[in-house]
């Protein structure tokens, strides 16, 4: 039996870090077991689902490195759902109901007022043929409910452990709306059977659905797969993520210049017993991956932590890995440039700023009390060729001549050469900036000199 899992987004928006986490866990589970990872677009809601969102989600997954083995769209599979609905109807498990939303609301309120649980009273199930005909003659169209067995449904969840849900505590779920459209519940089960799903890994907000779906699997004559309902993410402030989902979309993260592997590392490790460490490739994440390491407590998503992981990954990237991206930013300063700056950038695109500082026509900052000192340093510049020892020998000579040392020696030089108080080792930058630009920055025009 091939281990088979799926990521089943509804393409009614782009995916965010919470959905991506579900996709990552499914992908890791499949790869670890040499199984199949299916991407299934749950797009039966034809009004809210769009091709643009589906394409965007595929792009996001691709960027994250979560390539599906197979892709399906539910909107192309209605014949299967119709056949399953037909079977359930003829078996008496799917029954027509005629209440309007207002009538149902009224019933619920009345039950609550009587301190009864607001469970659907199965009026539809008990209608006679004449009553049904009369309702239809009034112009009413039925919606269809699945008749639950009203029993204890139990499974051993790979994250949550033993789960028991008594389906007599639930209303018979509507599977088909009045306009004939399917809610997510039935098509999902039909596809899970048809695609040979062995495991369903998804958010714990679907735990109650699972009980209903177990009954539907059985009604369609198939065993239910194993379930793993992972906890949901909360923000660093302990609140749900739903309010900030736009900025937490995978597309936004990509646009902000975050590394896919930072997002994947974070998504794979949040809410697990593993430390959240940067992984630069999938292999090490796969080695560490085990569903049993997922905690039942909510995972805490922290943008600051993701940014930090990102920086740690960027610091490890080789020139070969970033060359194309630097070129696209018109900031490919060669391998020595990347080696010089990569420890000081937290995103690859930040290298563009250093590219300008190293190779551009910039003026640094010289405080007026440092002017003579800087001129003195300019006079001591050695001839080229320069290498990574030039800084040491030059500043050694400047120290002897000026009597300055430590910060008083180095900071004015750094400010004059880069305009910044912090940055990469000047020993590495100096040969890249080169004598011509260094000399120009040390002897700037009077208007560039900053007064104290
Ligand atoms: N389309 C459903 C969702 O996005 C899928 C749930 C499931 O994995 O069964 O919530």
C-alpha cells in the first residue's frame, strides 16, 4: 500500500503560513514514506473559487519546494460526487429537507430557549411523499442532509491520540445545498476514497468533520484513512492568526525576500518537540520529521523568529546559490563581494545596498573634527594591488602617524568609506571598493563634510 496524503486548499484566497504548515507536514510525511503527495483543489464552491487563486497556490507550493506528485480539481469531478450522492440517497442516508435558513434559525432559537441542544430535528427525514410533493409544489427546493448513525465514533489520531465523538450530539450535516452545489464534506470523502488516501493530515478545526466523514466513508463502503489533526497556529501575542492573514501569506513572504527554506523550517518545526533551527535543505528536515513530535498545544508563529531564521539561512548561502538573484538585483559583485557581505545581511536583497556602497559612487560621512585625520589617512593609502591584508597594514600606518587607536581610529574611517557605523569587515570591503573610490571618499568635496 502506497502511503498517500493530500493538501486540499480551497482556492478562495492565497495560502498563509497556517495552510502552508499543513502542506509542509503532508509533504514531509509522504516523502519520508516514499509515498504520494497530492494537491487537490477543493473548488466545488464555483462562485468563490478562482483559477487565479489556484495557480497562485501552485506557485506558492512550488516556491516552497513542495511539488505535488498529482494535482486534481474537484470542479472537474462532479460526476463522481453525483454517483456517490445517488448511492447515499438510494440507501436512505441522504434525505431531502425543505426548511429555509430562517426556519432553521427559529428552530434553533426555540431549542436553546428550552435548554435543548440545537440539533436538527430530522423533520425532513420524517416527511411523507405527499408532504414532500406539497412543499415542492410551493416552489421549495430541497437541500440534502446525511443521516448520521448517532453512535460513538472513535479513532486513534496520530496527533491527538484517542478521539471519541458521539454523532448523536451533531446535527445531520447538509451535504448538498438547495442550489445543488456540494459542501466540502462529501466530495472530500469521495476523493479521499478514489485517490487511495491512507492518511489525512489537517488542522484540528476539522476534528468534528472527521467523525461525520468516518460515517460517510463507511456508508460508501470504504474504510476511513488514519487521521492526524494538528493544532492551529497562534501569533506571538497568543491570539489567533486570522486577522493578519494577508501579511502572513506565502506570496507576501516571498515578496518580502524571505527564503523558502526559512518558511519551510519554521512551518515544519513550530509546535513540535524539535528546536526551531534553520534548515537549508529538505533532507535534514526529513530526517528530523515525525508526526509524533507534534504537540497538541497551539503552535506559536512569530514573524521575528522567522526573520531570525531567515538571516541565519542567508548567512549560510553560497555564492553559487545566490548569484542569479544578485544578478537580478543588478548586485552581483562576484564571489568575494558575497563572502564579504553575506554575514551582514538578513535577506539576500539587502546585499543590493552593500553593492551600492562598495561599487557605487557614494560619499561617506566625515565629521569636521575628523577631517585632518582622514586627510592624513588618505595620504598613507598604499598602492594597489590590494588584498585582505591591506586594511591592517594601512590602518597600522595611520595609527602610528595619528596616535589614534581603537574606535577613534576605526570609526571615522568606516564612516568615511561606507557612511555607516556597522557593516562587514573593512578588511574584506577595502580591496573591493578599490583605491580609486577609497581615495575619493577620503577626500570629498567640502559640501559633503558633516558639521558636528
Ligand atoms: N478544503 C478544506 C480546507 O481547506 C480541506 C480540509 C481537509 O483537509 O479535509 O479546510
